[in-house]
C-alpha cells in the first residue's frame, strides 16, 4: 500500500505545490521552496520501507519534555538545570533503546568508578543492554 497509495498521494502534494505561483520572499513562497528543496527527504519513507510513515515516535519522545516544562522551571541553580538536562538525555537514550532506566542507572552507578576511561563506551545504554537483556523494556506497538 505504501508503494502505491502513499506514492500517489505524495505525487499529488508535490504537484499542487509546484503549481502554485507564490512570491518567493513571502511566507507561502518560503514554504513552497522548503517543500520543493526537501523533496528527497520528504519522499524517503516511500523509498525505504524501514522508515516509519509517521513521526509518532518523535512525538512521544518530546511529550515528556512538554509535560515536564513547568515542573522544571525552578531547578534551583544553573548547575541543577545542567544536571537535569544530562539526566533527561540519558533517560531518553534508555527509553529509545528499550532499556529499563532504573536497572541501568543502578548498575552503572556501581561499576562506573572502577571502569577505565577507554571502556566508558561500554556503559552507554545501547551497548550495556547487550550484556543485560533482562533489563529490556517491552516493545511499544
């Protein structure tokens, strides 16, 4: 269906955009140029079936930030904000790689002090999970 239905719909969209005669500097003209300039990227999902047809995963990922924005308004200090940003980035990486964050953090806090600098990459969530498959989160459908 993606090959036939989506490809046909995408062709109609580009045809409609190309048929417009907006002034190049206007907002609609800028949007037209953006769409036509990114045709390859916008069409990638019909060329490679491994690419998702929607952006639901990205929407779910940024939802945590949107919900927490007011909660993080007063983190106490600039260092507190930097620490929170680092932890949120690490948690986001855990979620993206289906790693249980509690199990991951509990383990790496124990082993981090004894880990040589040249082996720190082994503690990254996407690598760590290979040796701790029991800490995998279930697949979200």
